[in-house]
C-alpha cells in the first residue's frame, strides 16, 4: 500500500487518541519496510523485530523503558502462539495492520478482525471518501457483516436511517419521484447503486429475513406486489381473491409487512410515493375487479388501496339509499368517522390525484348528513301537526331547522366532492332533493299554512308567545344595554339573508372560542320578509311608514346610504363589513371612537343568492358567511374591546338545488294595477282584496308600519313568477324566511373566562399491567367526557413505542361521541407488533398522540414478552 499518510494517521490515532503504549505491526508483504522511518509517529520508538532479539526487546520494553511508547514492527507474519516469545506482551498490547481492509477496519472502529475479508470484498464502496465518511458515522464497534451491509445500503440509497423499513421507503419513494410516468419494470437509480456495489444480495437476504419474501429472480416490482397484497390480506376480513393470492407472503412475515407499510403511509416526507405506487400496483393486480363481491364490514379496516376506499364509499352510499326508511345513522357515522381519519380520506395528508383526500372526506360528510336527514325524517314520517303557531314555531327553533341545515350540509359536501371530479354521492342527490323539496317543504308549508290562514291565525295577529317581533329588536336588545351605563357600546352585525339554521352553526363556532359566550334566540321577522322592510325594522325607531315603495324610519329614508344618519340620532354609526375588517386595531378603535352603537352590515348570502347567475353557489355563500361572521366577532372582541355583540339578519331564505317547475307557480292573472312592488315571493299594494292563490296580510300588523300597505304572499313555497333567479327566494312567510336569528355574544372576562376554554375530550387507556405476548395486540380506550361546544373531538394516533421509535403500526382513532353513556364512548384499537427481538425488561409504552400537533396526550407502560414467534 502506498498511502503512507493514511497509515501515519492511523498510527497517530492508536497511540495518541486511544492511548496505546505498545503496538505490534506485522507487515508480511514488506510494503512499509523502507518507509518505516517516515511513517513513525512523534514520541514513538520503532523497534524492528527482525533485527533485535526477543529477550532484548522484552527487557527494554518492560524493565528499562516501562513508560516509552513502542512500535514493534516485523516484516513477517504474526507467529503462532507456541512460537511467539513475546506472546505475553502481545496479549496486553495492540495489534496494527496496514493493509487497506485493516486500516478501514480500524478507521471505522470495528473490533471484529474477521471482518477484514468482508471489508476487502466491499472495496468499491470505500473508493469514495464521502461514502466512507457517511458509513463511519453509522457503524458500531460490534457490528456484524450483515449490519455493515445494511448500513452501506442505507448510504447508497440515501436513507434517513440504516433500517430496512426506512431503506425500502427511500427506494420506493425514489422510484415514484423519478418522473411523472412510473415504469414498475424500470427500477430507480437508487437501486442501481445497490447493484453497483454488489449489495443486492445482502438486500434480498434482509428482505427474506424480515418478510419471508423469496424468489428465484427477485425484483422490486414483485416485492412491492407482495408487500401490498400481504397487507391487504391481513386487513381484509375474509379471503383475498384467488387471482392475487400467490403474491401473499408467509404468515410469519406478515406482521413486519403491516408495520412497514403503515409507517410508509404515515410518513410525512414519503407517504405520497405510497399513494402513487399502490395505485399503480392496484391497477396491474386488478384489485378493483374483485371488490364488488365484498361488503363494507369486510373492508372496514383496509387502508392498502385507494380502490378499496372508493368501494367503501360507494357501498356506504348504497346502504344509505337502501335503508333510508329504517336507517341507523349512528352506524353510518361510525363507518364514515373511521374512514375520515384513515389514510385516504384524512385532511391531514397532502391532496393529490393519487389521494383525493378532500373529495373523499366530503363524500363521507355528505353521507353522514344524508343519514341524519333520513333519521330525522323517519321521526316525522306522518308529517307535521301542531296545536298552534307558537308550538310549530318552537318546534322549528328546536328541531325542524335541522332539515334545512342537513340539506345544506349534504349539498355543500356533495358540491365540493363533485367539483373535484368525484360523483359517488350523485345517485343520492336526486333522492335527497326529492325528500327535501317534495316531502319536507311541502309538508311543512301545509302544516304552517293551516296555522297562518284562519281569521284568528298567525297572519291576523303576527305574534308568537314569548318571541319578540323583529320591529322591536332595537328596544329589546340594544337600548337596555347602552342606557344602563354611559360607557357601554353595542355592536350590531346585520348579515343579509343569514337564516336561523346557519346561525345555529355560528353559535356553536363562537362558543368554541376562548372568552366568547354566545346564545342563540330568534325573533319573528316582518312580512313580507324582504330586505328594505327587514333592515328598517332593525334600526332604532318609533315608527315605520311606507311612502310608495320606500320604507321610512321616523320619517327618514332607510336605504343603505341613509342608515348612518338614523343611527347618529342615538350616538351611533353604520359601516360595511369590508370597511371595518380592513382596519388595523388602532385604526378600528379610532373609527368607532365615541360611538355608542355600531351597526356593521354584512352581505355574503344575499349578494350571491339573489342573482340568477350565482344563486347556485348559495350554500358556499352561507359557509363563507359563517366564517366571516366568526372572524368579525373575533375582531370586535379582541381589537375593539367589544363586550356586547348582536348578530342578526333582515330575513332568511328558501333554496333548493333544483329549480321550480310550473306547478310551483301561483296563478296571478288579476295582478292589481296599483301594485307598488311585485316580486317572486310577495306583492305590495294598498287595499288588496283576498286572493285564492295567496296569503293576504297587512304590514301594519306584521311590521307595525303605517301607510295602509297590504301584501300578497304565494301560499307555501310557491312563486308568483320565475323572473330572474328562482332557486333562492325570500319574502314569504315560511319558517326559513321569518324565524330570524339573534345571536347574543358576550366577551367573558375574569374567573368566568376559564370556563370558556375549549379543549379536546380526554381519552384514557383502560386496564393495567398491559402485556403483549403475540404479534397482534388490542387495547381498549375510553373517551372520558361527551363532546360539546367546549369539549371538542379528539383525533389520536396510537402506537407502541420504544423510546421515540414505534414498534407497531400507527392507528388513527377519532373520539367524537356526544353520548352521556360511558360504555358508548369506549373503542378498541388493534395494533400489529413488528417482528424482531424484544426484551421484557425494556420499557415500552403505548402512546396516544394528538393527530394534528403530535403532542403526547397519554402513555402507559407495556411489557412485550414474546417467548417465541407465532404464526401471526
């Protein structure tokens, strides 16, 4: 060997870093004989054993110079024990070799000299300095040949850790990332490096040991198929199809397969490659062809293929359709919740064509909404029958509004899924639409009409017991607050067409915020339920009056540009949502300075719904409104020090995704010539007669408006005509239009603020002395509290860990039960243990981590005591 500098460095390390005093160097090939004087390290005395007798060396080393450092060099082989006169010294000293393999062995810190030949066989790997440096940081002194090979493979594949599962993820990921089109018959460049350095043999041996994969002509493609099919077989509750059964690996290796693929799916950096490769494999294996024969319950635990997710979603839709009359909504919700936290439908993972997570999540949301809709319908199959208008109004406030809310949620989720190209729930849409429009709205309007029409009915008096009228809003909700103390200020947010069912959702959202306390009530809206009259009725006033089509407030015009002047009379102001939200904290405070009452006008729903070109996006606008109102309340509380905020509306609305037909049109052949306003849902004129096609009323009754203005409203959900948009309408007397929300929000301070803190429900592991004795382990978890506005759903990732490394697959579990029964809040979690050696004295932990933050919520000690390996 000619690299004398490397030999010098190695000797320097042995003497001065390791602290050796006596070092034997046998150089049988006499490579360094002539260069010995230039190689010897400072402070070290060289002695040539071929020139000095053994006895002289022994006396000098042990008696005459007992502290001197000696390099005992011999240009010959190390003698046998019986012929070695210096054996006693050799046994307590250090041997040094200067062939390349030996130097590498020493440089790597390996203690097993028998590895010299193995290192020599891997000479190509060590030709590059960067590879040598990288593996140097990985090896341990007692590594075996197999350990070194595994670490070499980790280096050439650029794996994060020298561990088989990590290496596999890295190689497969490199495959998927190689290009847009992946050819499973063309291995990635990372695999080329494995073969280049003759490490493919050790790789396949590792794979054989871990998974039981053995093939006369092994390949990454066939290994991928084997891993996927084995994982599928394990999770499937039944037999895998005969056509792919030959790819399944022996049962003894199945546990490692399950853990390996679970960790790959779970990987934040490499999970995307799983999505792509599993989809390619599924297409080649024709997995989808075998799924129609399988039931949901058989597939419920399978996360292997996207095709399975499609099948479960489609089957769940079929179950909703076929069991609508007797539906078990809790079962539908449980299946959907389980899939929504799984690999393919979880919103925690990245969205891609290979894993359309948002679309699938929306599909399940739509199915849950549909099942809840049917369950509610089944309670009211006989229709709606109430003693009086007050009873029915209260029923809408407490329960019936859910029909509108569930319909909206279904349509919203279905629209979102279909916008992404997923039409799984499309066959269900027509059925939900028919039940909502033909059954619910029709039944509701018939029942409500019976309570409106009689001479002594609601239309004649327009009063609901213990429910304030909209025209009393300011006197009831605003004036008492601001007049109680000079320093008080009230904020009123008026959101155009924001109806009661959406306000229910807004209230829950606000009650999930720290230091917010929100209470939802309602007020009986004015009739007709249209913007000009509704907005006027919310302003401070002593009188409302019609002057032609205009509504006057105490004699003043009340259109949008006039409201600020009306509010100035009570020390207030009016502004628009966009105007206020654009201001920074100090700008906002200056803007409202010295104002006792601040009206903020918000228009997200009506702006979209009241236009034929955009009315199809009504439910998107409702979602936008909920989000914007939540943000606005937060801004008022946190930036403007608002303590009393009211969120209300001028009116609600009716909306169906299907437009009206001719039978929905009220006949109005004798439209009066003196009509002041004629719209789809109302007509205003003075001194109107009764009409068979309409409900007839007076604004002096329904809005306390002077001016002798009468109105006609088409009965039920009918329209007078279909000019412009006809799917989004308002102006009539249906509960959706006139049950107007009032959300009262308080800024909670002091000790009470602690009670507004939100947190996820607590989850605990049941039982003690947890012991794992097989590859399959099961734990029972309990949700300690019911989900509520302040106690939120908890989604946890559960696994058994050794230190920071999971030794099982990782299961994601959602705890979202609102049940008051503890037994109904228990869940079993099934885990699969990685097949490897375990020490029952080593501390292992079952760990529950928050799925979003990764913060540990709980852990319990677990003993792993596997006396023998089972057959899984």
